[in-house]
C-alpha cells in the first residue's frame, strides 16, 4: 500500500479526514449558489429587486447572481401577473433551464390570478397551470423577507436531491409555444 | 398664437367645416364636440394645420361601447387633443354604429395614433380605415373577441390553459 503524502501544513487539521456523502456535498454547493433567472413580470419584480439590493442583500445566501439566460439558471422566480400572452414565453424559459430546476410563485397573481381571478379575462389563473411550482409565496406583493424565506425553502428542497434520481420536471405539452 | 376658449375653437371649426359638428356639450368638466364620422379626417387635419387651433398633440384615443343607446347601439371613439403651442385642449367624439364601427385613421396626421388605434381596435373592435398595421397590441395575436365590449364573454380556456376556475 502506498502512502499518500499529506501536504497540509496546519498541525491542527493535518490528520483530520472529513467523511461525507456525494449527495450531501453536491447539494450543499448547489443550495448555497442558487442562481435565479433575471425575469420579472409586474410589481412583485420590484420587491424581488429590493431583495437583491443592499438592504436585504440576497448575496448573503449565495443567491445574488441573477443570470441573463435560462441556460445558466436553476431558480425561476415568477414575480408578477402572468397573462395568457406571456404564458407560452414563461413555459419556453422554463423548458430552457437545465435540470434540476426550481420555481417560486411569488405573489397572489402568480398563485391563483390574485385580483384578476374572477373577471381578468387575460390572466392565467395560477402559473402552476403552465409550469410546475415548488414554493408558493403569498402576498401582494410579498415583502423581501418573505421572498428570502421562500428561497430558504428552495434550498431545503435542493438539499433533498439525489444524484441518482433522474426525475424530469416537465411542462404540459398541450400549452402551445409561440412562433 | 393665443389660447382660445372652447367656443372660439368651435367657431373656427364651423367657419371652415360648417357641416362637420353635430353636437356640442359645453357645460361638463371637459367641453365635448361630436363630429360626423365621415368628416372626422377633415376635422383632424384642420385641427392640426390651422394655426389658430394648432392641435399638435393627440393625447389619447378611447373607445366606449354603448349597446343600449336610444336610436341604436353605438360605439363612441373619443379623441383628446392638446395644443402645446397655444395651450388649449379639446375633446372630440365620433359616434359609430355598433354593428359596423368604422372610422378614418388619423395615424398620418398624428403618428402617436398608431398604437392608440391598435389598442382601441384590440379592446373595443373599432376598425380604423387606412391604418397601416391594424393588428392586436395587448391581447395575444389569436385572441377571439374584443374584451371591453359590454357583451364580451371570456374564453373557458386559451391554448390548453384553463381560464375559469371558480
């Protein structure tokens, strides 16, 4: 048996070995670098921006970099009223995100149509009719603290991921794509 | 040029186009002028080009559905005109039959009418004749109906997305 040279010069940790599961280490890195998609539809997006700005400072939780493309994002915060005209675009953006991906429905409009639930002919009555949703945050709009709490919930979900779990999060095929 | 009172504005219009104005409502918050639909294009051109009027800004176009008017269902198109040069304003209404609401486009007179007319077409269904691109602007391209008509019924679903949940 060959002896592996230990190059650690620190006498306190020189012979310490940390044992962990692959799932745990992958999930820890994943959950502490949540990259949301830069994507706001209405007034809730203002609160989302406030969450990212200095006072609430989303970067504290590794979730600061709002990406400009769905291909680099693993969290979609649907912030604002989803209209029927916007719904296929939301679906397309979701489909372009790599697995594993998570969705937060932020605010009353996104959860069930909000004030438009009865007479809003143009509003989708809940974005979960179009894409699967992991965390719902009620409010009109929710406070930045509420969005932070929602992101913590997503981080908890991320820590339950299994590397061998090949479940795909799929959208409903009957929802059409824009040309 | 100087600011004109509404009475003077009407006098200028009647001097040039004596048959165009059918109705005047001067005691409301906004003085209103009702103009014949077939004369609207000439009135609009006069409003912009006559230096005494000088309406250089079309602030807004609105469509209103009146299905239960005495004397037949109507759709009103309301134009809010402003003169930045002279400092006065005017509200012009055109009344159209609800069965076939058609009026001349003023897109070539005020360029801002382009999107306003598309919106009025989208939501109320007024056809603006002569508009270069009269397609929907707010609703999806293949939306059915004009949502701000009083008898509009929203669809039960749209492209596989359920629209009525209660």
